[in-house]
C-alpha cells in the first residue's frame, strides 16, 4: 500500500504548506506541459519565473541561445499535441523520501512539509505542486504562444488559451 492510500484509508489529511494564490486550472496545467516541453526540446530547467493568469501568462527560461522561429512553432505544436491526448491529471501525496528522481525539488521553500503533493500529467510530466489543475488535458483548450523575446539568456514566452 503506498503512502497516499495509507493516508486516505486512515482518513488522515496530509499537511501541506499554504498556497498564496488561486491559479486558473487550465492555464496552470498548460504551464506544466510547457515546462516539460521546454525541458525536452532544449534540456533547460522548468521556468525560473512565471506569471500565470486566466487571460494570458508568461514563463521565463534560461537558454544559451535564442530559439529560432521554427523552434517556437515546434514548442506550440508539441504542447497542443500533449493537450490533445486527453491525458489524466492526477495528484498523489508522498513523503520526500519517496519522490521520484526526475522530480526537481530545488524550488521548494525551505520550510516545505515532509509530505509533498505530486502532480502527474499522464506519463508526460511529474512535479511537486500545490496549485489547482484540471482533471484531464481535454479541459485545457488550445495553447497559443502570443509573443516571445530573448534577452540576457532569458527566453520569455507569453501565451494564452483559446477555449
């Protein structure tokens, strides 16, 4: 029996850190998919800075070189391909010692709890997150990059969702 089942079978609610904002679940889930897409295309880390809102959002990535227009088009295409797969978005509560090796914990606050909330988007992305998400990628809509700029090794991607 895994940690999640043990907690819920015992009717215990895991204690997590408080969250300071309410994301729009489709946009926040799209951000997870964009992050994993950037990792897979460029080998970079998840966004180092982001601002996720209902109407439009932005994410910043550290890259050695500015991406080409073809690469930007490929990012949008791949994100939409993942969204169109109607992948389940699931949540699991696990202890830090059980976190998979591919989950980056470097951005967690120092006082983060020992129990972490892991969000999975099918087999595409897994990360620790306490935000709001959709139940299935079919609830996201079409992802569209509305602009990009590159300065000082930082790629800023601005995007929105067409419902």
